[in-house]
C-alpha cells in the first residue's frame, strides 16, 4: 500500500517539512549517541562476516549443561514458565553459582524454527553489542534439545503492553514511554545498519520481539531471521522471503530484494502500532480496517484532522499534538513504497531525538482532539 497519497494532509506536510528541516540543520551524527562498536581482540578480524566464517558451529558463548538449566528452573517447572515465544517456552531461572536471574528459552522441535535459526541467533547475539540488543549469556545443546540463556527482562514484550493487556496489571503506556521505546528500537537498528561490518538486517521487527527492562528500555530479541546485508557497492541481497505478514517491505515481497530499508519499513509499522495501539494485522476487524497501514492511510485521505483520531484510545488524549503529527510523519517516511526514498535509521533516530527534545515545544498536551 503506497503512502504517497498521505501528502494530501497539509498538517502532515508541515510535520514532514519540520522534521526534514531539522535533519538538514543537524546531521544525525550530531544528534545520536554513538553506541559501542563491536569489540574483539587485536588478532581477530574486524569484519563481522569474517568472524562468522571462521567459526565452526555456534560461536563463542558460555556453554551450559542441561542439568544446570534444569536446576535453574526446578526441572522446567510450569511455575517458572513466563512466556511462549517464537522459538518455544521461555522460563525464568536462577543460575547456580552466580545466582543470576536469567531467561531460558527452549527451542520447540515441533515448531517452525530449526537448528539453522538457532545457530544464527547465537552467532548474531555474540557479534552484536549494544544496550538495545538483548544480552546473550549462553546456550546449551543436548541431543535434539536447544536452549538460549539471555538476560531476563521483567516487563516482557511490547506486544503484551500494546495488544495483550489482560495479562498485565500495569497502567497503559503513556506518550513519553512510547517515544522512549521507539527511540531505543531505532537506535538498535541504526547500530546494526551503520556500525556492524557488514551491516546486519534484522528482518524480524515486531512488538513481540521488543523486550522491556524495568525502566522501559527496549531490547531487540530473536535474531534467527537476521542476515548480513550487502557490502561494497551492492544495494541489496536476494533471499527467500521470510517474516511476518503485515511487516514485510513491498520490494522484499515482490522481488526478494532485502536491504536495510526493509528494516526501516518494519520500523514504520511498529511506530504506527505505538501511536494507534492497533496490531499490524487484525483479522477480527472489518476488512477495510484489518491491515494497519491501509486503515491509517484511508483515515488520512478522508480528512487532515483524522490523523489525531488514529491515536490509541488508551492515551486518553494526553499527548502533545505537534509531536504526534511529527511522529506520524516519521512513520509516513519509513513506509514509502519506494525503498530508495525511505530514510536511513540514523535519520530516524535524529528525528525522534528532535521530537522528544525540550526545544520542540508543544502548546498543549491535553485533549488534542479538540484543537484546531
């Protein structure tokens, strides 16, 4: 679904011009906080792909025995089961010597994920080092069993906070928390696209893969679908289409062309979910409202002021009007049909930093639906 027709909204146009103007005035390198680069001993290659090629099997990580994990989870007791993820059951455990609280994810052998994605997950999480990427502690293999051990994030996934609130006893996410989550997610993608060498394409961005710590810092998880991106003068890699319907970039679906701009498109969908509280695809709704990007586009075509009506009802109107328009403009740019005109994630980070800055003064934060 093309978003070019959103240009009919004059208010959105102003927000787009404002964001683009700020990006021209302040290059993203001036506005972003540089994350840690990949660090390796001097005798190891600097290239991420070289490190992967030189490794046989899963790369270096702490290796745990099955008995250690069973002890940590009281023999994988249901009382320790905290979630059922895309790889399988996720348990909360306490490691023996360190007494560290961790998450232990058991690969479901009957599921759609296999050894290849397990190895990719372990490899990528060893190579990537950023505050907004989940920290891999170790792994375990025993026969056909495969386990990940990673940091435990008590607030669970963004999906639960946006779409599965019945399982939570917490207030809805407010505007500032949503922007904090968006910024952390954008910084993780910027790091993978611009700092990793070669770039890493995440290919799996969706709310259930964005985990939250106690301070609502976002951390990306589930790197089983990640791919090394194009190098030298290549613009894309050609691979079989994988991902979740509703999040996959159009050029990837149509031609199998995968680039970092596919992640940018994914981010645009997630940003819309943060703004609206709706799922990317919701088959329970009427046909015209099932696909989030299509529904949002139709709302804007009807009338410029409809943009504010897209806001998540759980926000109860308590959000800054101008910043909402500007954030929606960022989503609009990320969802361009033509991948070449989508922004880089460094530009997205700069835009969100500007939107969230004290200098971006908004006249009101209450009842924006009643403003002119």
